[in-house]
C-alpha cells in the first residue's frame, strides 16, 4: 500500500473479543479457518512458495524465445487487453482545408502511356490549347517531351516549357516557364489510367534532369483522402476486419501528412514514394473496406504535443517494439526520430498469428561474410574489410529487449559494430557470385539470435528471428489480433504510440 493510502490516525489498541453467543457450528468453522491461515503463512509454506516461483521463472525465461519455430506452434494471446481511453486533443484544425499529396509513381522513365479519358487538352506558354485523343504515349527525347496519340498527329514540346494537360474547356495559357507537365482528367470522365493503373487527381510529368535529359518522373497529385484507400488496399490483407483498416488509415494519414509538410518545407517536388520507401500505393481501389475505413476516420491523425509525428509502422513486431532512434538518423534535420511515441516501449502484443512471428534461416559462413562485406563497400562502412564472420552478438538492447546494435566478429580477431537495421540489410544485400535472396533465405527483421551451425555440418550460422520489418511504431498483425477481439481503432493506435493523442486535422 502506498503512503497516500495509509490511515493518518493512530491504530486502535482496543482488543475485540468475539461473542460467545451464536451458532456453535459457525464458531467451529471459524476456528478451522484460523488454523488454515496460520499454516498457510508458516515459514515452511513460504519457503515452498518461493521455490515454486523460482522454478516457474526459470521455465519462463528459457522459453521466451522459441528456438525452433517450425516445430512448435505459437501460443496465441486470446485475452482482450485493458485498453487506454482514446484522447481527442481539443485544438483548431491543423489544415484549413483537406490537403493534397504528391506521390511519385514513376522514376526516371523514358516512356509512359495514358489510357482515357477520351480527350485531353494540352496547353503551353504562348500556344493555343490543343486537344489530343487518348490513349496517348508520352516519350522523352533530346528535343523535349512528345505526346503520341493512337490516332492523330503527335505533339512535341521543347524542354523547359510547361505543358499542362487538362480537360477540354478548362485549358488556360501559362506564362511561367517551368519543366513541369500536368495531366488532369475531366470532372465528368473516368480517372486517368497510366500503364494500366488508375489514379485519382492529376498527373505531373517532370523531366528528371538529374538522371538524364531523356528521362522523366511521374507524380500523381491528389487529395489525401483519395490517396489513403490505395495505401490501405496494398498494406493490409483484403479480408482483415474493418477496425484494423481504420487504425491503419489513421497511421498512414499521420505518416503521409508529416512527410508532406517536411518535404514541402525543403522545397522537394514530390511528397512520398509509392513504394516501401514510404507507403505502398497502388492507385485507385475498389476495396470497400479500405474506402469505408478512410471515410470513417476522415481527418483523424496522431499527434504529440499537438503536432503530427512520423508514425512509422511495420508488418510484424514479433513481441518487441523497435525504437526509431536506433533505426534511423537522429542528427541535424532528423530530430523527429527522437519523438517519444516512436521509441520502443513494453506492451502486450497480438501478432502471434503472423507467418513470420518466429522464423529461422541458415547461411553459410562464406555467404554471410561476402554479403556483409559487399554492404560495407556500398555504404562506405568499415565492415567492408571484414574477413570470415565468426560471431554475431547483441551490443545494445532497447527498453523492450530488442537488440539495437550488434557486434560482428571475424577470423582476424576484429569486431565491427552495426545497427540492427544495418545488419538486416547487409545480410540480404546482393553480392557477385551469390544466389539471389529468396523468401526462404531472407533475414526478415533486425531482432536476431545468431548461433554457429552444429558440429559436423557445413560451416555457417543459424539465424533465428522475431517478426518482419523494423518493428517501430504500429504492428499491422497486432492490429489484426486486436480487431479480432473487438477493440476499436482509436484504442488500438494508442497502444503503439505511448503519449500520443488523436485530433481531427481538417474537416
């Protein structure tokens, strides 16, 4: 009992003598109960209890890391957690209107194809608007950007001239020279389709001069609420519960808006990639669960001290959350990776059903050594000089027990220090003369236990791991487990980002 719960008065010294009146049978039962109580708290019983507790703790600590996932079935947590109440931060909207987001969907290509709507209108500085029929192929060459329709004449625009592709009747002359080409669908027509994928909003063709004069990037510019369903449909499995999709929508919205504002402040020409570099985006979707989840959570974002943060997430945490400060830079310009909600904390997890909750791969000594050396050469790390790997062991653990850094020793007695994420990437990097990494040989996370192969087998290592991905922030398979238990999205997300609140960023 804490001091604040103790009585402030003096204890009573009056002895209470039980009444001799009453039921004799009841008095006998009371005497028996007192004898049982005295026996239960006798020194012998207390020693026995301590011994049993010690045995239980020993068994638990030895089985906390499953050494043979292929031979043991994971025990699934079936309890519904005691959930924190959702915190709705009372604040003015963070954005006056729904923001847009610019997604780079193609990088350094020399050709692309647009199918529909049927007629597009092209306009450029000092030129009359010109209609063009779709489908149309866009190609970049020494003379600039060329539009080749399936029927009709091609249109060529010199490099350095802005060309805007708009719906018929909405074209307007542009007097500001840039190197951007914007393609906008008519409001009454189907959304644009590029290379077989539909995209809401507009498409911007930007010559990639840093790559070469004959290449260009394609950026899809759309509202954030139109963007999110295409993320959810790629990030989660189709038949997962709605509550998991809703939680993912809030995390994805928070991540996207944070990166958007960061990149625009830096003057970048796009906000996010459509790959795992940011969030996987597959264009417009008909996934009704994704569409409903985005609609149900419109504008909801995670905040810390009233501001969105970079709400990282990964597939499977494996039971131990990662810390952003251990995975990504924290120096000048990267201070956001120090935000408290994205540092690993101990909490219950619910991803035991994931295929990669526990996994195991075997690598030969030569394979592991050559890949780590190749990564070191590519990244400029001193581990490029490593000989044959002899050991890999944790150097530093975070608050959850997840390794943040590893020592890697070689046959020359040298020891190199790599972060967990560096080690994961190094184990999977391509190296000349070695086979490509497959799902069966891939090192899936940075939470590892590496042991030498048994005596009598080929020299190598058994790598046992937890989870899939960096493990920072929200765990998608935990969302599935929580949603299966009926936990609503607003309570789910606060588990993974301690100290965060929820606010509506716009109407």
